[in-house]
């Protein structure tokens, strides 16, 4: 197990040098407080500072410093780097891969559209078959001489006009029978009245005969 090399104290204290390097690449207002350091190979020390820019949570301004041949600390690099748990952009995908994915998605969409059209065609075929069956169920009497169907006004509402005609004929027959019965009753009443008149006439004749005998 290798131990972390000791950091040069001069590098750990070179905050002013690091901030001066950052202010050359970004406005001072975007640089926050000091946020620690890391020791790299070769004695390089990276000082970290918080960033105040929106959209970069978990990122740090990082300045790498080193001491070369006992000289004063010098800046090697200054940049904005992500820390642990930082919000990162998606991994870059080559254009050829993205094109292939797009073409595959378009092909799948076209296949779905073809399936939907085929399903609609099947439904249309089923409707046509049902219509053909309905025509087969019609009798020859339902067609005119020229082959057109005979339509009744009442059939539109689901009522057969022929049935209504038959019911009307039955009603007329019933009314005719009632009229005949009434006529017969009237004739019977007239016969009764005639018989009563005959009886009264006979009684009057008998009274006249009796009076004639008495005289």
C-alpha cells in the first residue's frame, strides 16, 4: 500500500496565486470559498474552490500547483472539474450510433402504422361480410321487379307496415260485425213493437164484439 506523498506547505498556502489564475478565466463572482485540496503524483497539489454558477452543483474550480527545482510555486492548470456526485452531461454518443438508433425507431413506427392499417382493413372486411349476410337473409318478396328493395315508411322505425295493415283490417272486420249486431237488435225491437200493436188491435176488436153482443 502506497502512502500519499506529503504536500509542500508552500503549495497549500498559495491561495492568492490560485485565485489570480482563476480570475483570468472566469469572473471573480463565480468563485466561492476554498473547498480543500488533493495531492497528485509528483508532488502536484490541486486547490479546489466552490463555484457560484447556476447549473453546476457538485463542481469545483480547480487549480493545480507545483514547485519546480526549489523555485516559487507555479500554476500548471486552472479549470472547472466535477466533484463526487456532480451533475454530469450524458455520455457522448457518436453520430453514426445516433443515426442508427433513429433509423431503427422510424422503422418500428412504420411497422406499427402498417399493423394499424391492416387491423382497419380487417374490420372493413368484417363489416362488408355482415352486410352481405344481411342481404342473403332478404326474401324475393322484399325486392321489386328491377331488383331494388321494397321500402315501407314504417320500416324505418323498426315497425313493419304490413303488420299494421293487417291489424287495421282486423279492426275494420270487428267494427263491421258490431254494426251488423246493432242492426239485428234494431230489427228485433221493431218486430216486438209490431207484435205489441197487433195485440192491442186484437184486444180492441174483441171489446167491440162484446159490446155488439150486449146490445
